[in-house]
C-alpha cells in the first residue's frame, strides 16, 4: 500500500517527460497533465510539430536532432520559455509571434541542401524583440546579421562558424543590441580583421562582458576609450589642416591673379605701378583726400524761370530795334538781323528757331 501511494504521488507530481531516443516519427499518445513543464523529444525521427496544444504549462521543449522542416503549431504554448530546434531541416524562423514568454531559441546547424539558405521572418523578429534574451544561430552559413537588429533585449548571441566577412558588416547590428553581454563569433572570417576585438567591443558598448569565450578586461576598455579619443582628435586635426590648405590655395590664387594682372599692365618696358594690390591704391587715394579736402562747387542753376526771364530780356532788346528793322525792310528787299541782311523769302519760323538757339547757347550762371 505504501508503494502504491508513493507511485500515485509521483505520477501526480510529474513535471518532466523523457521521450528522447525512441525513434518516434509522430507526436502521439502523450498524456498531458497540468504539471508537465519540460518535454524531451530530441533525437527522434519527427518530421512535423503537432498535437502539443494540451501542454499549456510547458516551459521547455526539446526537438533537436529530428527531421522537422517548419516551425508551426506552437501558438498554444503560452508559457514556453526555451525552444530547442537545432539540427533539423528548418529553412526559416517564423510563427513564434504569440509566444510572449519565449526567452531562448536554439536553432543552430540546420541540415539544408546546398542551394537553400536559412532566413528570418521580419514580423517574427519584431514580435520577439521585447522578451528574447538568448539566440543560438551557430553554423547556419549566414552572411549578414541585419535581421537581428530589432532584438534590443538580447543578452547572449551565439553565432560561431558563419560567413560574416568583415567587422564593418557586424558592428552596426551589434551596436543596436543594447543589452548584449555575451557574444561568440569564433570561426567567422571577420575575426581576421585588424583590430577586430577592439572594434567589436567598441560597437557593443560597456555591457559586453564576454567576447569569443574571453573576458573583456578593464584595461581593454580603457585602451578602446583612448583609441577612440585619439581617432577623434586625428579627425579634427585633419579637418583643420584641410581648412588651412584651402585658405593657402585661395591666397596663392589671389597672388597669381595679381601677378598676371601686373604683367599684363607692363607695355614696352614701361610698367604701371600695380605691384601691391588695388586695396593699397584705394588707401593712398583716401589718404590724399584726407590731406587735401575738395571744395564743393556751386551747383549750376538751370531754372525754367531764369531761362524765361533771359528770353524776355532778349525779346525787349529786339523790340528796341524794331523800328530800325521795319524801316530797313520797307526800303530794301531784305531784313537786317544781327548785322546781316536776310532775304524776304526766308520763312518766319526759321527766324524763331535761330532766336531759340541763341537763347539756349547763353552761358550758365552760377
């Protein structure tokens, strides 16, 4: 009786189910209970994820080393925290947006054909951004890390033996992973870059503690800080030197322009004084003007009233000689005008024109 009670108690408190290494091809005949938290199904022949809807309290699911081709039918596992899918035939990480408590995803080393490439679903990565902390993407033959940029809460990134060619391809994504503490990139081509460790550490920030299995010491951080300071100072000096060079170039062009102008002003051995610049000539003119101030001339008065008065005066003078002119015209066939005898055939309007010209040619009065 005592043994039966213990057995019953053990069965009621069952939290782990071990079904690994059983050559299982389908997930069937698993009796779910509310207390089951961990399910081991690794190292079998399972080709599809199914019939797990009843395991609502499951927190750990082990499905590595199977023949699974697609991530699916996991929406009901609301409490799932760790998912192991390594060493399958999955081509895309997807359909995990409803798992709001998922913290770890291990999807390393997918056994794909030569033409197939592993991909990340963009919407899935955005939905995982607020809770995913550990991501294992080892040996997936990845060439870039751009899809991982939304994972701002990621703390551990295991990405060894991928095809990341240079540090410049990795650094922008690593700088976006604000919470990253552990980063493993061993076996990648980027490790051969000059100052690889310093560049990655600088991009990750002060929170990164472990890089490629080695702790980042405080001396390394100080070196990186000083290196960045020296780099910024060098950049500033380069910009200043470029500014000075531009100024010198402008001065040289100005001097060459003045010299060419002075050469063009020299004619037949005689040379005009343009040795300095036009600014010096203007300065000499200003000094001479200060030494000998010019006396302003009185403005020339060309008032219409004055012209009218002058014309009236000229008319009075001709009136005084009117009798003489009349008498001369009666006795002769001509007209005496300004000491000259004019013929009678000359039209009268020509005489008026001459009178007007005489008035306009009078000198101006200051």
